C-alpha cells in the first residue's frame, strides 16, 4: 500500500511539474509575442531609425492610438516619466508601461479635469502642496489634514518628483488619500509605498 501511495505521489508530482512546464512555456510564448509587438510598434513610429521614439514620434503614436488630440504637455509628461533609461527616447522596454498608463489616464481624464478646475487655483495645470491639501481637506469632510499626510500623498503620487501633482497623477493621489481615510475610519493602520 505504501508503494502505491508513493507511485501516486510521484505521478501527481510529475503532472504538476508537467503543468508547470506548460505554464512556463506558455508564459515564455506570451512574453516573446509581447516583445515582438513592442518591437513592431517602435519600428512603425521610429521614422528617425534610432531604435527609440522621440517626443514627436511618441506624440504621433499616442494620437493614432487614442484617436484624439494629445497635448505637448501630455507627451512631455509621459516622456519624462517613462524614459527610465534616460536615453533621450522611449525604448521597446519602456513603451508597454507607457501605453498602459496613458490608457488609464484617458479613461479617468474627465474626472481629473473636474478636480483640476476646482483645486488648481494657480491655474498652472498641476496641484502644489497647498492645493492638494485643500482637496484632501474637502475629501476629509472639512476635517484637518496634517502636513505630513499631504507630504506622504505628494511623495507617493508625484511621478515626476517635482513637488506637484500633474493631472495624470491626480486620481492616483486621490486613491491613496481615500485609502488612508478608509484605514482611519476602520481604525487600522497602513504604510504608504
């Protein structure tokens, strides 16, 4: 009986390993496919043949992808945020995350524009710490908000690290603060990353 159980255990282990190898193979296949798609995308829009996209090339891609007008400010934002290699262009490795973020922004842009109209008192297209604090106070039902809390939200949501919240980052900042308020009301604690 012990031998049969051992055989069954071995068979189950082999099946599991086989499924794991199949999953690994599928994962590698999907990864290769995504890599080919990124490469084709860069090649299609890289008219300068540098292997990466300039701001002008990126703008053309974003306009064609979204079928809407894209501002130079938006292009500058995504360029600064996603040129992680600091190569002066958007590479094949950077394009997928950029497009995912851009699509999220397009989906939430109308809501972000409404908040920006109300809280961007300086009318510079982003929220500084005082403007962000006022938004956070309003979300807190008029209750007080510590400067440390504003700093935490600013630090986490300011993707360009320039002490301002761009419209593209505004809903992320709101989500962080909303989560913090939820934690507060439930009496639990969390650490913002």
